[in-house]
């Protein structure tokens, strides 16, 4: 494993002999053996132009998928669908389709494409195409996007707009109040009942099935070898995929790391502590910020305690929203705000200071803008999200474990705040309502591999802990672990340096070019007059 620190240039990487992971038996190998030789090489025809079968899965060329936002790249993409069993334990049962889009390389075309694993859980890969292309991921390689099962461009799409509407309405509720929890669970149960009424086997929407979908896709497209790039929850999926289906994987990139062995409310509290401290420390080290906003960490934690005891209510006005929006700011809401506001780090000290001086408007506007934006409505697959949470996370962690982890990270916070990890409010109660079986404990195993892996973390990441990158890398013997300072969750989305490192990694997986790290500087924090 190679660790790269931003304060110095990385020494020349050793060229290590490639050792392929052992092949696995089953339908994947049978499907590969059935392919014509030149199709398996991937050199005789563009990807996605021929219908093929891989075991019980079949790729069929066809129209490009719908996406949540306009995606010009689809005009030149090759598209189709992968049809797979909904539940591989019943391979002749109900079948579902996953939308596939293959964006061609912009310049020279290397023979091994990259497959993109979206975050969430529940985000749609085809709606993230522009994010990938903005970072130059398709410079020299085709990039393959496939909707994970249940997501926006899949059929069925297990979205639940009722939950998105409730999340918007909950702006006007006290975050940790038992009455809010009851309404939260009622919305979850209504979602479950509707999806089950559509015939969905909710126990089949999980990381294990999704990993098998990608293994089938590679074979069905006739790809001998490809590279994997996963962001956020896609790192959890990538590590599981790497462990269970290593055949045909040349290299893996993971960004915003959430290892399956750690995924839980506990690690979310740890992430909040590390990401918040990254911002607070950067402000303290910047003379103007520290002078204007001294003791920022202590101020924030005091505000969490005070607001949890005495919530503040305000109204905000949003563009394109006719009526004022009521926002209740309590301690739990403030923690959730900062968890996601780390993407706007330059304004965080000023926002906290304004709140401390009685002005909650900036924070309230950001909260309302996020919950009421078009991107928050009807896009997330809650069916996949709860399928993952409730089979792979909550069975292996108690509610008391969440509180203990929160108390380790934030000893001064009241228990009413600690009971709901950031971004995971009322999760155990939701999962009791979702009622799917627990996954085998092996889903939590550590991934061990000698396939070259790039492990990317952001120093301001308060959603997946920066320390999770080194944790995952320690069992990936040919990994390069990089922490990009001053960047929040998913550094590829926001950092040209991270984009450069990523594209160089796929060119030379054992020796990515990390020299850009030496020139990175903290943001210039906003200083109020």
C-alpha cells in the first residue's frame, strides 16, 4: 500500500507483478465461455452494439435511458438494457431491467473501459454521467454507466416521492422529536406498502445482487477486462464487487470511502467529527478567519446544545417557491446542516457566526433550498436505500451503538441529538417497518485484494470519514491511498487535482501522478464586515 500525503511528493512507485485473483465458478464463467472469442476481446466492435447472454442475464441494445437532468452525452452514447433475475435465488422468477449507457472515449480509446458505480445508496448512475465527464473520466476510455437495481432509470424504479415530500415538510418539525419520528416511519411504511403492492421483492434490492449485476454486465458486453470507479456508497459496492467477483477487474478507484465492514450510523458520527474538525482547523490556521471567528468549534457545539434545548423557528423565501418556508432549527438539524454544508466550506464560519448572533437565515435558506430543490424530489430509490440499510447495516449495529459512537465523537451533545446519526434519522425504526431479512454476516467482511486500487478521501468529508480511506487501503496490498485536503465528500466532483490523479491512475494503476497535491491551499473563508 502506498500512502500519499499532500505536503510532499510521492516517491516513485514500485512496479509490481500483476496477480489475477482466482476465478469463481457459476453463471459468470459460463457466460464468458459462451462468448465468441473476438467479442470477449472487445477489440472488433464497439461496446453495446450486440445482444448477448451471460448466464441468466441478457444485454439488449436499445434507446438511451431517461435521466433526471438533460444529458447531452447520450446523443453519442451506445445504450441498451441488462435484464436480470430480480432475485438470483429464483433465477426463473420475475425479471427486471437495468438501463445501460456507454459514453465513448473523447480521444484515443484504450481497450479497457471504466464502469461507474453511483452513490446513495439509491442514486442513478445514468443521472451522474455529466459529473463523470466533467472530470475527464472518458478522456481515453469508454465509460459504462448502468442504473443499479431499483434506481431512477431502471424498471422498476423504486422511488418514493412521498418520502421526499415528507423530508421537505419536516423542515418545519423538531428533528429529534418522537412525533417527528412517528411521521418519518409512517412515510417509510407507506413507501414500502406501495412498492410491495407493485410486486417488488424488496429483499432483492441490496449490494450483493447489485455486485452480481455488474459481474453479469461485463460478460454480457463482451468485455475481457475493465476498470471500476465508485463514489460514496458506490465505494461500498465496489469493495463488495471486488471481493465477490474479482475476475475481469484491471483496477479499482474508490472516492468517499465507505467500507462494507464499517457502514453504519457509528461511522457517520465519526465522519462528522473528522469533517467538521477539518473545517474548524483550517479556519483556525487562517489568520483572518481565526481573528474574525475565534473558537469556532466551541461555538458550534454550544449552538447544538442550546438549539436542542430551545429550537429557533424562522421563515425563508426561495426562488421559484411562492410561499414562505418554515424552518425549525434545533441541535440535530444544525448537525445535519453542517454535514452537507462542508461542500460550501468557505461560508461555514460566517454562517455559524451569524447564527450565534441571532441570525439563522443563511443556514435556514441552505436547508430549505436542499430539501425543496428538484434534485431532491422523485430521484432517489428509497427501495434500494432501505434494502441496503436494513439488510446490511442495522442488523449489525444497535441503537445504543449509534449513541455510544456519537458520544465518543461529540461528548457534549445531548442524547436526543446522538440518537439520530447525521443523514440517518430514525433508521432503526424505519428498518423495523421495512422488514427485510438480514444479509449474511459475510457482507461485512473486509475486502482483501492485490488488484491495483486508488483510495481517495477528502479532508473536509463529513459524510464518509477521511480515516476510512486508510482503513480500507490497509488490506488492499497494491493500493495508493490519497487524502485531498480542503475538499468535502467525493473529491472527484470538486477537485481538478483529484480528477487528474484519477485519470492518471487508470493509465498507470500502480503509479498515479499525485504531484498536484503539493500546490493545494485551503479556501479563503468568507469574512463578514
